[in-house]
């Protein structure tokens, strides 16, 4: 097949399997202007050697280069400099890849935790249960918790201690194992919730009314010696339901 001297814009788009509008755009922003225009109808015509230019642009786009990066890359005439640019881009892509994996881990953890907790959950249940040792990452008081990325990476656990709330990131051992993933540069020591017998119940609705559930537990189990610390674990919260009336929170208090 003889090499053509020129290609029409339709032939050029078909050759590369791209939309004609894309070629219009490349012409407009100056990264691939047609070699000539038909004097009779003004249609764009591309020279044969512009195949290599468009192939290079397609290559850059496949590598997720921006238009500005493609313009910069097109000015490089030394292959060593080109390789260095590709190497730097590879580092950037790997960083983005790691961040995407982190985001997916957060999503999968949330899905797993909620679905696991909701299996056979009875919001009206109130019972004594023998619970194993559990782990969490301390986050501190409410005044600084929302600035901490860890708050958004794990299910939320809140300890009510003498009228004060202390937050933590609950480690779902079925998902995370016995140690958390290193999701932040600010590593936190893993804390332990002791094993033992706990009164377990559920609070439905907004957190501002959770004291009502505390009072129900204390009234029903007034004959037991209960710890002064109340533990709550968010199951359905603001991250999965926009209606606060639908919130479900696990409530636990240890029997001493």
C-alpha cells in the first residue's frame, strides 16, 4: 500500500480510532495543527509524517498526561530527558495508585463493617454478652477529631467518661486483622478494650438522644455493678445515611 501524501480529517480520525471533534480540539489548542487545508472547502488535511505526532499524543494521553504536559513533552528533543520525564511521571502514577488503593480499602472496610453488623441485628435487643478483647486507635476529644484523617478511615467508637466524649477509630479485626494498616504518617498506639461481660444494646436515632438509651440500660440492670464508662460504636452513621433518624449505634457497658 503506497503512503499517502495527505489524509483528510475523517481518514486521520479513522486511522487512530478517535473522534473528529478531538482533532478539532487538538487544532484549537495548538498541539496538532493540520498541515494544510483544502482551498475549495477549507477542510483540514494532515501530512503523512503527522501520524507520528498524533501517535505520540495518543501515547501521552494513555499515560494520563495532561494537555499542558503533552505540550511540554513535545518540546523535548533529547531521549535522555524524555526518559527522565517518563520516570518522574511513573513515580507520580504510583503515588496516585497507592492513594486509590487506600480509598478502596476505606470503602471496602465501611461496606464490610456495616453489612457484618447488620446481619441479624435487632435494634430492640438488650442482653448480656461475653465479648473478646478488641482494639482501637485513640483520637482524643471532639475538639480535634474531625481534623484527623483516621476518623474517616475506620468505624467510629466513642467512650463516654464522666460527661466527656473520647473518640477512637475502631479496628474491625475480621477486616484489618489484629493490627491496623499504616494509613497515616501520624502513627497511633493501638489501645485495647478488655474482654469480659458487657451489657449490649442499640440506640436508634441521633446521638443527642443517646443518653435515653443509657438510662434504659441502667434502669433494667440496676442490680449489677456496671462500669462508669459507656462505649458506643457507630454502625449506621452520617457516612452511610443522610437521615439522622436512621442512625444505629451499638451501646456497650462492662459488668464489673
